[in-house]
């Protein structure tokens, strides 16, 4: 519309403010939705998660998200006992507590590569190499391999503890990279996987986190293969039938020989998300407020434009336009501005995500779809358009009623 | 018809009533056989678009539209949009001795004299029976005013509409057959009121 163009200064500023607020709304909502789905999908198809007696969120955080430390360990005998139960179809032991260059080391067995599932029952895939075939083999998550630049056959030394810079290294037994996993968008990408025997081997002769005696083991020592783990941190269980979940959970929680906790990962994830979700709700509210502010700005702009346009509007009336026409051109202005802003902001978010995608997945393991298309986003866009129509009714109806009288006089 | 009166004597109000942009609180107002008072607002708007052309003192054109755009806009409010719109507007411009090249110029790049002439063309585009002119010459200098008046009078050959021309300027009276002195009109009304 050339009328808009003739007032391009204020119009462009208003469109810019609308666009920015729509970028915020769409961006926040999209990232929220993506974060939620990538969060909830960190682990899948696991019926029970077992650890030492602790709260379910703590157990979830340290075992699945590798955040924080285990409060206590599970004895290997308990693990064997539970894994041997008839309800259990498969079990994956987790042994955590070491690190390499700030990345957590997970001791596990070959079941892990077979049964671990994330997202919608997606299994792990190797981008290079394969699972460990020797005690001192390591499998890297994709991000570890990428950011540290490791390749197959590389020798790495694990550090005791989980600090970024540990002073205590297990230098006598370096691990060889046997495989690299494809990206998953979950904490798996930031994990170094080794065998339980490997974890056991590097801790021989250690007590309470300090080396008290040299183990005397070398990488070629035949005794390595016979090592038995003595304790682990957590266990993932898959059951024969989902019906058995609650019975087994109760049995584990009342395990007589040591205090254990069994949780349903999906339930715990939901609970954890509720805590994180409060913050996200706040973000959504803020973005909606920003949008409201710029929609009000739009109607303020239209309102103040009525003064400079009074002659123009009176003229429309004088040449036979109905007051409804006046109302409609103002509504049309508001709607076309909003539509343009929506399109520009949608494309901006998409372009921004496309540019930031690799960076996000490398640095935050956030795998984000480029095209925002959740129902919520369409609701927000529809809501913004409806709200702009409703709010611009204020200036439009003022122009409408004003144009009813005084046509000749104001001209 | 020449409608003379000093500022504030009610010329614009009377024209507003005639155009149907103002409504009388009482009484009757018949134009071209239509009772304007009893029309609904929407019907009055369409009556105005179809039967009445209006020329103001100034600001007659939408400034950011081209001359052609202004004419087309006025045409679009009419009941039957004309098919010979292009010929009609060119014909009108020519009879108002305006260059056809002006059609593509933005209205606010025209001189005031040109704008007023385009305003006449705009007012006549729907073949109105009545042309209301509210001091259309007050923004013009003496020479432009005279040529404007000559052109305005010459359109009687183009279109057979009645012109109601309101002005305070007695010197323009010579162009018209009939005249009404609004002050006399008002006095008569007052006398009437005091008698009742």
C-alpha cells in the first residue's frame, strides 16, 4: 500500500519491533519444544533404572545426564542377583566416576551397544570402528571424538575423578580407541565408553580415591581379562514384560542386602522436566509480553497516524467511501504489517537455526530441527495476527467514528 | 449557482448537508428527488459517490497516489464502475487543459493550480448531477483563479451538472447565473424563529 510507504519511517520501525518480538516468540517456543523433546528422548525403552538409595532425580541426573556424582555404589553381587531374575530381559551396568579431558567415562559391557536406546527406540550406531574387543579399548561419543580430534587407534589416558583438570591420571594403562559412535543428540555424545574390566583394571591398588600401591599391571598383562568388577554405579534394566515393572521396582526398593532405588526413567524425566519447565514457562511469558508490547506499539503508531491522515481519510469519505472502508484500510494496514513481520521473523529464525545448527549440536549436544512447526508456534502466530487485528480495532474504530462527521470541515 | 457568505456564515455546513456528510436534526432535504434525511448512512455514502462531486479549498487529492490512482479510487466507489474509465479520465484532463503525462505523476508533485483542476476531474469522473465547490479558488493566486474559473465554467459543455459554488469572493459572482446571499438567508431564518 502506497499509504504505508508514504509513512515509511514510523511504519518500518513498528515492523522492526514486531519482527523482533516475533523472532523472540518463535525462537523461544521452538527451542523450548526441541529442548523438551531432545530431553525426554535421552533414554528410551528402559523399564527400570537402578542405583544406590537416593532420590529419583539425583539418580537420573548422574546416571543418564552424567551430571553430579553417585552417592553410593551397587555391589557387583547385587547386580548379578538382579540381572539373573526371571523378569529381566537384559541389563546394562554403568560404572561412572572417571573422566578424560572433562568428558565422563562410562564403564559398561557389550549389552550397552546392543540394548541402549534413545529418541524413538533408536539404537546406537558406529560411525567408525566397533565396540570394544579388548579390556583396554574405548568407544568415543561423537562430540568427544570431534572436539578432541581423536581417531581410531588413538591412545588415551583416563583421569581419576570428574574434574576438568585432574591431577591423578591412570597413566599406567592407556586405552585405545576402538570405535566412534554416530551423533545422537544425547549425553552419549559426550561420553567415553570403556569396559567394566577396564575400569576395574585402572583402579587396582586404589583405595578411597588415592593410589596406595602400584598394581604392577601393564597393558599386555594376561590377568586383565580375568578381572571381575566389584562395584558399579547404576543399572539399566529391560524387562520381559512391562507388566512386571512395578513388582520388580518394589522388590528392588526393598532389596534386603543393600539399600537400592529403582525408578521408571520416563516418570523421572517428566518430573525433572517439570522443574526445568518452570523456567521455560517464564521465558514463554516474557516473550508473549514482548509481543504484546510491540502490538500495542503498532496500534499506537496507527493511532498517531490518524492525525496526519485526517485529511486523507476525510477525502475518502467525501468521494463516497463508507466509514467501513476507513475501518478496513486501517485494519488492513495492521494486518499486512503483522503478516510481513511474521514471515520475516519466521525466516529469520529458520535461517538463524540453520546457521547455528552445527554449533549448537557441537557445543550443547542440542539437535534442533530447522523449521519451527509445532502446533504451539502456529498458535502463537495465529494469536499474534488475531491480536493485531483486535488491537488495531482501537485506532480503526476511532477513525471510523471520527470519519462519520465533520468531513467537509476537516478537509 | 453562486453561494456567497462571509466566513462562518454556514457555507460549508450547507454544502455538508447537501453532500450528506452532515445530517440535519430536523426538516427535510431533497436532492434530485431523493429525501437525503431519511437515507441510511450507507445509502447516503453511495448516493454521494454516484451523484455528487465535491471540490474543496485544497487537499483534494490523496498525496501519495498518482493522478490516475486518485481518479480510479473515486471511480471505484461508484455503483457501476465505468468501463471507459481511461477514455473518460483522459477526456476530462484534456478539457481541463491538463497534460496527459500528469496521469502518472504523484498528486503531491503537482502545483496547486494543477491539483485543483485534477480535483474537478476527480469530482466529475462518476458523472455527478451536482458539483459542490467549497472555496476552490481561495488557495490560488488571481491569474490562476481566473483561468480556473474559466475552465470550471467550460465543463458545462462537458458535463451537464449543476454547480453549487460557495465563496466569500464577490468578484466571482460574474461567472454565475444565480446567486444566494447566505447572510440574507440566515436573517430570514432568524426572523422566522423570533416570530414563532
